[in-house]
C-alpha cells in the first residue's frame, strides 16, 4: 500500500491477458515447459551441485566472519567479504562456476545470512502478493490474484525450519514441538503464519502475505476497473458524513485494502484509533493511534485480544474507531461504540454477501454470552451499521466491488436493506476473464439527507440506472 505503509494494494490489479500478443495463443510458463527425462536429471544434478557449493561457501563464511559483528558492518562490506570467499573457493577447488553463477552464489549466501533464503527474490518482487510454502519442495505465489507454481526450493525441511525460526525469533517468538504454530510480522510489515510438525503432517508450512509498499487510492481502483467514479464519490460522502461502514468479503478479496482507502477520506482534524490483529493500515492523517493485539506467551498468559483493546480505545477520546476485522465477541463493543457517539467507524468481516454479513454479526454477538434475544441483536445492528460494502475476488483473479447496500431499518424481526450499486456478472470470455458491468439500481439512498446536512450534495445522476457514467458535476463537500 505505501512507502512506509501496508499491504496488498496490487491485489486489485487485473491479471495480464494470456497469450504472446501475436498469435493469441497462451504462452507456456517456465514451470510448464516439458523437458526430457535426461534433461531433468542433468538439471537436477546441477542444482544439487550448486546447493552443495553454496553450503560450503556458507560454512566458510561462518568460519571467517565474526557473525556478532555483522550487524555493525555495511551490507556492501559483507557482500565484498563473501565475494572474496567465493573467489578463493573457486580458485582452490577449481569449481566450474562462471561469473554469473558466482554473482548468483554471492546473492544467495547474502540472502541466507540476512534475508529469507530462497524466498528473498520473491519478497523483492512487487507483483507477488502472497508466498505459500508447502514443505521444502513446493513454493506457490499469488500474482495478480492467481496462484502460480514457482521453481523456488529449499534444500530440505531443516533449511525451511531455519528460515521460519529466523523470522519468529526476530519478533521475540518461538516455534517448536511445544508451540508449533506462530503468527508474526516481518520488519516491512508483511504478515507471516507458520505451522510445523506434529500439527503439520507433511512438514513445515509457511505463509507470507506481503506488505505492499505503494498504497492504492480510489482513482487507482477506478483505473483497475474494480469500482466506478460514481461509487467512489458516494463512498467519499459516506465517510465524510460519519456513517458507519461494514466491509464484507472473502479471504484475499481486498477488504483491508478497501478499508485503508476509505479511511483515507477521514478528515485530518479527527482523532482516529485503529485496532488490528496485525497492523496493516497506513493512515496518513496526523492524529492516529495504532493498537495491535498480543498473543498469549508460552505459558498461555498475557494475551490482549481485540475486545480488550476496543474497550481501552473508548477511553482514549477517539473521533473514529477503525477495526481491522471483527471476528468474535468484540463485535458487541464495536456496535455499541457506533451507537454511542463514535459514528463514522469502519470495520471488516468475512462474509459472502451483505445478508450473510448480518448473520455473522449475530453469531459474533452470541459469542459474548450476553443472552440477548434475536430481535434485540438485530435492532442493535440495524441502528449501528449504515452501509455494507461487499467486495469479492472473481475467478479470473480480479477484485470487484460487488454491492453497496444501505441498511434502512427493521420490518418486524427482519433487518431491511436496499442495494445502491451492484456488479452484474454476464459470463466469461475466451481468455477466462469475467465479463460484467457495474450498475446503479436507481434507488436514491436515505442517507443522502444526512449527507446534505453535512453539506455534501450528490447529484441524482450518480444513482441513475441508465448506464454507469460519472456525474455531470462533481459533488460539493
């Protein structure tokens, strides 16, 4: 998302069209290219030899360099020292390495010492959003919303465990037989989850959700065809008029990215408190307090969940509360905050539709063991949440804002809502890309009266069901 900011903003990007641009045929990826058994065996032997050489160079480095002083040296000095060791080793043992292979060997040894080993190249690739390591011999990445196999490999499970241990120890955590699962965060903000045997049957597994350096804006979403200009204008007005927003979507749909974009519309003179399991939001306002949960220690003590942080945040005089994701009993306190002077708050939850999001909220309220009747829970939800924004990742990897729905109240025991904008899927083209269009339903939402009271007037053309074009005149803030 931004220079010092957060995550997977490129997750909205559409995947490049398949084919080579000339004959329209799909170009084979490197890992899909068929090779003969003899070539495969030769390549495997070469990779094994290279790995052995790298291990020996690494061992020589450990013998020659004082590792306790590495953090005091500039990276260029360390690289020069490693290059000298490689040069000496090649000369002494007459290793069959050309200049390119020597440079590659130096880079890999540096990555082993300072970085994440074989994953370091993927971490530097701006188009890679997720890195999924399924034991030492299978590394899969997400690029432009699609999963792809890579030829990146670890030497063995022990090698993978060394990288995992380096990650978790840097944040004061541990992973072993007594604590075989861990969540951590890399220095650049990327989220990490690791699980090892005995819980992981086939070997260690590592998942990294990269922290994106450049944040997306509403204009970027329009350019990537994830949203339309009228939808952006309406969402801007909703945030500025302090309506409570719930962002709903599945895993990897882009909920946090959208939450970050909507949060950027909050005026700079307001005090914002953010609460997250893993800090990902990158708010640019000058008055932001960032809170992050803490897991239990090895003795099972000291955990600080989101609900505890939320209760504490209410004592910090926030104008707005932005919660990364509601997933448990904290939903009760979030709804109460929205109902008691902290309007304009935003949060996300996992759900496949706006109606499912309401059902999930009821379930999370029940987790607080307050024994509220169904009608009371629904009244609390209907009075607290004003707008639900549904976002989805489609089968071709693109992200779309599927629905913008307004909650209008209760009819009996049912929460009533109306769609303001929807995305209609119409099929799939020959390249597998989803065909569809954004459409305004023609309903002018009730919240436009509140927006008008805040001096935000949206033209009727924004809600016109005829086509999906930008309004003839911009809204007045």
